[in-house]
C-alpha cells in the first residue's frame, strides 16, 4: 500500500478520535474517491502515490469550483465548508508552484520541444512536456494560460 494512503487512513482514525467532523468527513470522501479510482476500469489495481496525488488534485479542484459556485449563489456557509474541505485536502498535496516557477518550466519545455516560432500550433506538444512536471502542483488552466502567453509572444 502506498505511504500516502497509509497516512490518509491513520489521519482519518485520529480525526475520528478527536471528533474533528470536517476533517474526518473529508478524509472519508478522499479515501472513497481513491478506492473508486482503484476499482475503475477493467481490473482493480493499487494506486501509486503519484496516482493518489492526481485524485487529491481533482478533489481539491472540485472544492474550489463548488465554493465559487456557492459564493455566486449566495450560500456563504456552504462555500465556507467547501473551502474548509479544500484546506484539509491541501495538507496532502505537494507544495504548489509559484507563477515564476511555472513560467520557467514552460520556457524550458518550449526550448526542449523546439516549439519556438511555431505559435499556437505547438500548444499540445508543449503542454505534453509540461504536464508531468506540474501534475498536482499547479492548476491546468493556469499552466495553459502561461503556455498560450509564451507561444503567442513568440509568433
């Protein structure tokens, strides 16, 4: 079993014992999402720590989107709960990349793939090179915006 999954399970037990309602319900939900990912597809498999980080990133993104939707809908108490859940999930994610770190990774990927001067046609090639480096540490939309900006500036 992965170390991250072990940590999630032991933290869930501690949260239940400490009667931390939001933390325990969030960890239960995350572990359920991990189990669902493990049994999805044709045959069940054990997820690696990287796969689990991917599941956690997806769950964190769902919480961010839901809190924004609740804010827009005039439901601040629900939005606050979603933000609290996102904070619990963030404890298990790697440190997010800064804007300058993302820009450096994208600049390096453009140079490595030889995409300078190709303009927006090279978007897929550059994103393919960047994604493995930023997975779980940066929002895909933010990375795509940086890639678009740098490719657009080069053409």
